[in-house]
C-alpha cells in the first residue's frame, strides 16, 4: 500500500468557525467550501482537514468528544509566542515532558483540541 494523501474529517456544529481557527492560527487555507463542509489544506506534509456540518438530527452534544489532532512541528517555542500574540485559545501551555517532548494544546471554537509537539532530546543523550 502506498498512501498518497490523508484527510482528517471532523464533524462540527460550525465549520466556518473551525475553518477560521485553522486558517488563522495553523497555516491552513480553504481548498473547497460548499456551505455544509470546508476542506482545508497546506503545502507541506500535514493532512488535509475536512470540517463537516454535524448532523443536527443526532442528539446534541457540546462538540467533538475525545477528538485530538496532533501535529509534530519544528520551532515550537516561536510558534507558541506567535499563537499567544494572535490570541489563540491555548488550553495547555507550552511545557516539556521528562522524555523530551515539548508540547502545547489549543482548542478551537467547536472543541477540537489541536496538540503541537516537538521532540527535543533530554539533556545528556
């Protein structure tokens, strides 16, 4: 099998709000929009993101449950400062885990948690 592209599909109440979050803070751009869904993409190796209008016939909920989209990035400290200046909703501040992973989490208006991580080897390795 040769995977040539990947897409993460997220069902949300307000695709436009999530689209603005991803385009403003995460460098995505809208590729297609039809009123009920928005396809976002980037020019690097990140997966496309399809934001789909949640089926309102389903029981209501506060948003996606247990949805976390994680991106491995470089230059996370600088990204943290940029996101802070932009007023992004940083819900887990930038911190470093003992095993060397540095990470932060953002939450979009529909409750999608976006985790940004960067591997920084522990001192002495």
